[in-house]
C-alpha cells in the first residue's frame, strides 16, 4: 500500500466514537481566539519523509492544535517542546 493511500484511510477513520465526538465538538464550538477558523476535525495524517529513520507518534490531535490545523504538534505546548528538542538534536 502506498503511503498516500494509507493517509487517505487514516483521515477518514471513525473507529473511536469518543474521539470522533470530542474532536467534532471542539471544532463546532472553538474558543474565541479561533472562532473565525475552520477546524480540520479529522485524524491527522503523517508528515515528512516516508523513508525517515525516526518516527514520532502522537496519541491524539490537540484540541486547538492538530485538530484545528490538520498537522500534528502545531500551536500547542507539546509541539513547542518537541520542536525545541528536535532542533537541538541535529
């Protein structure tokens, strides 16, 4: 299976009703600072080179980070921490 096909399946996944309900509820009632933004509100696909030597896996998209942007580890404290660590580990 090609990576793009797997990503398409992941983005459409609804196997965890509790997580689906949470991410959709957050998208329906965003905080004031994000009211004018359209939320992704779907599972977040992978990002980066498929042949990379390092794989990072997140548990679930952050409510107003990955759930909003569609990119993992964005605009939240976990992303700030992770990118700080990675930039120092070159």
